[in-house]
């Protein structure tokens, strides 16, 4: 900002040759030094951005591990829910069996009580011949053994019901612990994602501002050099005219003066053109963006779930051109490969859509996400979290050179 008045002064002096003595190469040198300082600041900002990118990669690896822990916690939670449901069903079945056995014994309880209190009197009270009474005694003895067996089975069923109920309580406690672990892992991952977004935004803003200042300073330095070159040319022309008038008396000296003047003008023009070319080259280099990085290696399954539709499977819209994964609502979705996110936004009826350039002509399409945690242009590692599922299934499509191919052999088992 402090070089703007100096630039205006140079332009005014260029229009007024009488004030030419006040313009010196020191002004241009100062402008060059200012441009070099700005370029140094831009290079420092670029180095800081590179360091931030390296730190971002290290933190991305941490996010990969955090996503793995969150997915593992979700899986343990699902297993605990299934175990709790099975334990409760088994306990209810045991209780139902106990109730059925108790209902079967209920009609026999009065007879069992009477036989237990008055066994002989009960037999003598039945009229009939002795052999019938003997047979009745044998029948009652068999019935007594059957009742004892049923009573033992009833006690076993009640014990089994109690055991199943205790198992269900243990399963419920395990489910509560799994839910707490899942919440803690999810909270840690959310914190990592927010910190990464904040760091990335700050580094990009600083690098962009430094590049803008460097480009502006280079432009000011180029303008000063051009103004000084024009002023020198004007001075050379005035000197040539003066020497031409003085050489009117001596043609040889005038010719030599004209030759020297022409040579000086040519050198001045060549120097000015060389300086302009250097300034343009520096400005173009400041505006040129960094080339995209090559995709990193490695593969990862995008979500912990089962495949419900295979590549090429028939459907309403024709054969499927990708894989469909079914997972729990809120499940974490990770990048299947390392590379750069080239698209990350809602798209028609596909919900949140993410396209990752994996390198070597491969592109991965992920559709059906309820939330996106990746931004366009972001560099991603294989396994780095990129979003969450809602109620919809996750659709994955793998393309090579624009053509869909079966992702089965490309993804890890």
C-alpha cells in the first residue's frame, strides 16, 4: 500500500520531462524489494499450507481410525440389540411353558390334596370288588408318579424362566454399554471432522490472501519498471536531438552520436521487454494453481452392511450399474479409495452425492447419504469418513474411463 503514491509520482514525471531528475532507479529497486518480500510471504504461506496439508493427512488417518471405531461400536450395539431380543424371547417362552404346565396340573390339585391327606380312606370309599380296588391303587400310584414328574418339570420350567430373565437383564446392560461406547465414538469423530473443516478453511484463506498480495506487488513492480523505461527512452530521444544539433557542424560526430543513441535505445527496449516478460512470468506463476495430487493407495468398504443388490441385477430401471448396501440408519460412510472429491452436493433424487477421483481413470460414486462431511476439492484417504446414512440404502458405482464396472473385485472382501 505504501508504494501507490510512488507509482503516481513516476507516472507524473514520465509525462513531464523537466522533472526527470527526481526519478531514480532506487524507486524501482524499492519496488523490486517489496515484490520480493511479498513473494517470500507467499512462499511462506505456501509452505505453511503444505505443512497444514501434511497435518491434515495425519489427522485424516486419525479420522479413518475414529470412523472404524464408530462403525465397530455400531456393530456391537446391533449385536447387543439382537442378543437382548433373543434373550427376552427365550425368557417369555420359558414363562409360557411354565404357565402351560401349571394350567395342566390345576384340575388335578384337589385329587392330589385328598390322596395326600387320606390315601386309604379314598380307596375304601370307592365301592367294588377287591380286585378293582387293587387296580385302582395301581392306577393311583402311576398317577402319583406322573404328577410328581409334572411337578418337577414345572419347577425346571420356572428355573429356566428365571435364568432366561437374568440373561436378558445382562444383555440389556451390555446394550446400554454398547450404546454409550457408540455415542462416545460418534462424538469423538464429529469433533475430529469439525476441527478438520476449520483448519482447512483457515489454511486456504491464508494461502489465497498471500497469493493475492504477491500478485499485486509483482504488478506494481512491473508498472514501475515500465514507467522508468519510458522515461529513459524520452531522455535518450532528447539527448539524441541535442547531439544532432551539436553535430550539425561535424557530420561524422553526429553520425556516431546517432549510432550510439540507436544502440542505447535498442538496449533499453530489450531490457524493458525482458523485465516485462519476467514480471508476466512471475504473475502467471502466482496465479497457477497447484496440480491435483495423485490418489493414494488402499481400499475400504464404504459402510458396514450387507449387499442387497448386485452389479448387473435386474430392476425397474434395467440392470444395476453398481452395488446397493443396506445398513443401519446413522451408519458411518467412508471413502472406498484415496483421492480427491470432485463433486459433493445434493443431486436430483439421489440425495447427497459424492464422487471421488481415485486416479488411473477410476471414479467412485456414492449416493443416498443423508449427510456429507466432505467438500469439493478435498483430498481423501481410503477409509476417511465422508458422511452418514439416513433411512435410505447406500448406492456405490465404480467407473473406469467413464464406463461402469463391477466393484466386487475392486473392494476389499
